[in-house]
């Protein structure tokens, strides 16, 4: 048995490069679509990575815009939408005391707000003489609020009236950590319902430069040149972005949930470099969230051949897959979405299991698998009721999410 | 359910490097707020801060002076592995960030203080960290190099021309490598409640049996032009460039003073600490976490959710607010017009008739507001009540405010023997945290 508590999902919402509805996302994943295109946000043609997968729709019009950068607006949107869905499905949630609703946020970290900063910085001198007069005085009065580390959390709490336990976590693993924190709080009875939100964007110029130079992001100039994750010649992922939210309650609530979830996070011992987690770290985390072998895995899809091979080898040796297991790669279609990955994968996987359909690893030609684990190279039917999602971040951090739908044979 | 105890403390504060100068400053009723020295702030609207007296500039390679500082101020000589980790961090530019340097020093002191070694290296770390806003030096380099043009990079060196923004978990990453910690780090960025919530998470982990030892706390610095400039535009700091710029709960209060520093703790299951004969500073009895759900720019005026955080902490601690167990509250006490009355109302709501006799103080007048690290440093201040039977004073509090109907201690420390202390941290955006700690068992 997994040592971790299982929570029931009663509401979800997401914004991804391939859609803002779980069913739309699944349809596009099943069609083998990839969201990558030349970076639509700015001219990245001279950068070491120039492809990107952006959320195509702007945030909804909001009076919060003055307080929140773009990704924060998406985060509040999905939080509100997920809770609204859950309140429709579960009458008890509609009447739940605000003091019993917890809010757990995870995001990758703030990015440099270039538009704001350039106004303040353009006339600065290296010795910082008269820095106020030279530009800092031009900062918008709400600059600090826009940079506030928990601004999306605070506005979401206000919007959904959440007054229970709350936490904002950050870093490459923050989504998995927020999810693990939410399920632990539910299990301990600290809250009766938890809204968990994760968001991240890897589309900032500095990320394309730094991660592109390190080979973590693809150097392909066109989608046609792009190698899929788990291709033996894969040489970097596509940077993506996403926001996603889950509404969780304890599994003993009487109504049937959308799915059940367990989450774990961890890291390589003593790691501090830029690389993703070792395969054995991912396998160890997988064992924490599973109660038996699974036949569906959504891989970390780092699209770096050595890392992909190590992940597949670790999955094989950990004996957590059934003989007929198939591996898919949501993040191969969406791009790497940083801290948002575990929640996005949870929604995509659960929707796929509920539909009885497994998407392929987009762009992966048949027969080009990097290991012995069988990869889904085309959309296929599945009767699986349980699945595993893995995610990888820099500095050796990894996350694992176990998903089950009604009728799972274990758990 | 394991009892949780504090067995190691590391502090970097405006009073100096280490727990000893911090306690000495509090014992003396001192004030470490003064003119900013590590860069020219004369043209900024904010010119005073609770600045850590670091004897070297962090923007230059600083692994060597940092190691010297460890040796001279903390008596710590790094082993070969830790030295290598420090040089690696320096090479990667990580030590250019003051809060990373603070976290490093505090972690080393806490780890040594607790007598941790190889057996404790599996400890998870929970850090409350502020976000990187110390961009100004780097940005001026960038603009000089490129004339304000689009971002570029150095293909020959294989890296960007400048470090544009440090990863938010940089400090945690450096500490993990330095101490050789095996477990993951969790970075809490819940604004001014981050440090306290990181400690609460760590305590929960131990109490629920998921860990035996956890390194936790907070580190932050916004004492840089962009941090100060941004806060000034927001109107949060006191407009007065004086050492008494922050006057918590005082009728004349007009804003906060920004501080910087770090406080890290080794939390441990009590039975484990007892088995190895570790010194215990205090027991972590309870914690509370709530959200205002009110406004991002202001606390709830009635303090009702802040009160609930205190009630949660007391409930977990098994302590009644009606009895005389709670002998002291270290308030969030920012010295801003809105925060202090809201907190005072919250305290009064929890403690009712006991409120007029219950000692409350805020150390922010003495050291400034350490933002993400505030709750951690203030928990360290509470330990003085058990180590010295002294309650820290409230620097610059001279004229009580009728809108803050609580018993605020004056500038000097007050002798008292207490059993339980509360430490409040109420973050911008309405995230509230409260920690309850108790005197060690005899």
C-alpha cells in the first residue's frame, strides 16, 4: 500500500497551449498535436531555443489585472473555475464554511518583468548614482504588488473566499509539493476541502537562453525538426506554460469524484545542478503514489535522450508497470510546463482514463522507442483505471502523481 | 504523534552574524536600524534599514571571505565537501544574492549548534524565502553592455551575459549541497508569513511521523535599490530617515522599516533529541495558518482571521487562552497604521480579559521587517524567554495608541518566567501564521 493519503478530485480547470477545457485538450492530445511554434511572445530567432508553446488565449478581462502578471491571472481564473465546477457537483462544497477551505499554490518563480523594469532601468548608471531620479521613481505604485510572491494566492483567496490553511510554494517542484501539501492537510483534518493551484511559464527570454544553452530546451528551428521525447535522438524539450487547479476532498465523501489522486515530490540526494532528476528518483517517487502496477504512464518527457533512457530504465527495474504498460507524454505535446506539470498531467490523465483513450507520444515515429517500455505511438483504447504521471524539474527535483478513477482494481 | 523540539538555531540579523549578537542586542534593548551602508541610498526615498553588517560585498566572488566569516564569527571551519559546494555556488553566481549568503551562514550555525552530522543528512529542509529583487547591479551591467537592446547571450562562454534572475530556490539549493542534505527542499514564498509557515510545515512533518529531523526557517533581503524603490512606491516604509522610523503600536507610527537576515532552526522529534542528549531550546507546541480572503493590499481590520490563526495554534498546543500558560506574544507589529490595530484587535479577541496583562512586543523597531524571514527571526527572539527569562522589548514604542488596546512592552527587555510564547506572522495578501512554543521540559 502507498503510505500517502489519497484525495478525491471534484473539480478541475486548466489553461494550456492546447486548450482550456480538459475534453478539448484530450482530443488534441489524441490527435497527436504538438503546441510548439516559433515563440509567439517576442522575437527569439537569435536565441539558442526559439520554439515555444504558449497559451493561445489571453487571460479573461479582470479588475485584478493591475495586481497580477499574466500567469497569475490564469492561476486565479483556474482556481475560481475549478471551485465553481466542484460546487455544482458537490452540494456540501457550496455551503462549506470558508474557514474549512484551504488554498495551496505552487509556481515556478517570478520572471523578470521586463516591460516594467526597462522603464526604471533605461537611464541608470553603473554606479547607481541618483537611481531614484534616473528611473526608480517611474515604477508603477503597484510594481511591488505585481512582484509579490503570493499575489495570485491572495487574490484567489479573496475571490473564492478561502480562509482555511494556506501556503504558497515556489520552485521547479512546487506544483507537486503544493498537491502533496493539500492531500496531507486533508488527511490530517486541517481542512475539509483544498483548492490546489499550480502555474508556470518557461517562456521568459532568460529561460530560453539559459536552458537552451544547457541543452535542456530544443535547438530545433521548426516543428518539423523537433524530436519527440523518448526518441533516441531527442535533444531538448519545448518550453511551455500552463495553469491548472484541482479541488480536493477526503476520499470518504459520499459522492463519486472525477478521480482520485496521490502526490509525492522529492529530489536527487544533494543535487544542485541544472539537470533533471535521476531515473531512480522518479521510480522511488512512483512507488510512493502507487498501490500496485499500472498499465498507463505519463512520462516526464524531458526530451533529452540520456534522461529519457534513464527514466525508462528505472521504470522497468522498479517493477511498477504491468507487462502491457504503455507510456504517453502529455508534456511532449504541451511542452515542459514547469511547476504546473503535475496538475496538468493529473487532469489530462484522468480525462483520458475516463474516456478510455490513451494519447500517443506526439511526433514519435513507430519503432523509435528509446527503451524496452512500450510507447504509445498512436491513440489507443485503454481499460486502465489507474495511471502514473511523472514530472522533472531542474536541480534534480521530481514529482509523481498517482491517478485512479472509479473501478480501479487497487487502492 | 511526536513532540517537536528545537535543537539548533542559526541567526543572521542586523545585530550581526550569529545567535549571540542577536541575543546580545535584544538583551541590551538595542536598535540596529540605521543608514544603509552597502550601497549609496542617499537619492532614494528610503535611506534607513535593518542592514546586516556583512564585511564583504556579495556581488564579487565571496566564497573565501564567507568561509573566513564562518571561522571568525561562528567558529566553523568548513570541511572539504562544504568548501567545494561553496566555491561551486560562488562560481555560479549564487552568492551574489545576499539572502543566499544569509541562509548559508544561518544553516551552518544551526546545523553545528544542534550537533548534526552524517545521521541527520537525510533531513528535509523547509525554507521560507523571499523572491529575488536584487537585480539592479545586474541590470545596469546588461544595459551598459547592450545599450538597452534586446537580451543577448555570450555564445563563446556558453552563458547569458548576465544572471537575469536567480531561481527562487537558489538559497535552498546551496544549503542542501553545503550540508549534503539528502532530502528535497520545500521553498515557501507566502510573503511575510513564509518563514513561520516553513517552520509550521516542518513541525507538522515531524509530529505526523513523516520526518525525524528538519532544517527550517527563513532568509530574505530587500535592502537593494529595486526592493527599497518598489516598496517606497507602494508607500509602505516610514518616510522618516531615522533610526526610530519603525515604532510598532505607537500612536505616532507611520510605516515599516525594511530589514534583512535569516534564522534557521533544526527541529527534531523529542525522543530522538533526548536519545542523543541534544540541547533543547524550546518545544514547538502548535501552529496555525489562515487566510484573510479580504484584500491584497490591507489586512482585515477586525483581525478575525489573524485571531483564528492564534486559536488554531493554541488548540494544537493544547493550551487554553483563558489560563495563564501563555506568557508572551511576539507580535507581527510592523508599525504600519493598518496592521497594528488589526493585530491588537485579534489578540484581544483571543485573550479577552487577560489582554491587559499579557505582554506583547515587536522586534521590528529594532531590526526592521525581514519580510519572508521575519517570522523565523521573531521565533528566535522568543527563545530568549526560555534561555534568559527575558521578554524582548519594543524599540521606539513610547506613546501607546488607544486603537491598539494591548499591553505593549517598552523599548527595554522585561524579566519574566513564562511557559508558552506565541509568535505571529501576518503576510501581505492576508496569509496569517502563528507559532506556539513552550519551555523545554526539565
